[in-house]
């Protein structure tokens, strides 16, 4: 089974010219993963935090798990996201699901105290794109059927490079092809889709505008 469902569309605009090859890398296609954990420097308890999994769609950044109360032999905890919004409440020793993060705070030899905290870094991890085919389709204008430019990572002469496990793709369109594309500084609307050949399923990966000028000196000048 491919990682097609993990791909979320990203907007990227390009500046291209008739005088040069189109060689541009695109941002990494990523999914949330564990970047690391750190215990608060002033923690009293010496228990451990473990993260079992992080779901797709989890907010990137530092999530904080903190002890908020100790009563009746239980230590109560809360989790907040990078924006400071509460995402879950639980107790030490019991698994907690907080906004996509499955975590467990285990007690140690020294009991936790109110204010003890841990930070969990959620960072992008590359999606393995191996086996997927990427296709670019640029139109004359939004909603218009006329095709201005096409490129693919498939076939014998691919114009899109697929980085596989690195989670990246890159444009590699020859200068001869770009020279035939009429100048359009305001931009051609485009979309890049990812297809799983085994199932035929297709999802959007990138979209935006291709600002195309005659020579590099005209880039950004609206000419």
C-alpha cells in the first residue's frame, strides 16, 4: 500500500523563463513525526514520558505535558498544543491521546509534583514517494481546458524527478520546452498530482502559478 493518503496539497509559485531550463525543487512532502522529547529542568519527579504514535494532521511544534494536580494518590496531567490550547487531560500511568499524540507518562522512584513538565517536538518526517507518479498540468487560466504545459515523472523521459524515500520531487523541464511556452508574467495556474499506479487513485500534491517570462532579467517585473 502506498503513502498516497499522507500527501496534503501545498501552494508553491514558480518563476520560469523561455531562456533557461526549469530546474526547481519543491518542498518536502511530509507527515507529522516525533522530533524529540525533553523533561523540564526543574522537574522533581523522575518518571519517563513515552510517545507511542503521532497521527497525520497533528500540529507541528512543541506540545507540552504538565502535572496539574496531585490528589488521592494520583498525579493529574494536561497536554497543550504549540498554541497553548488544551488538548487532553489524564493521569500519570495511564495512556493519553492528545490531539493526535498517543503518550504515556510513567511514574518513577520519585513522585511527580505539580509543575513538572515535558515537551514533545512534532516535526515533518518525509513521506516515502516510491512508486508514485507525479504529473504537472498547467492551464491558460483557472477553469480553462486549454493545456499550456504538461510534465510527468513517468515514462522514458521524465521531466519531474521523484526522490522516493526522501519525500521530495523536483522539476526538470528542458529549455526547449520552456522556450515554446508563451510568456505570461501573471502566471499559468498549475497543479501537480500524485497517482498510485497500483490503484489508479490520484491526489493533489502542489498547486499555484508559473510566472513565465522571456529572460531572467524580467523575473518579478511583470513583463
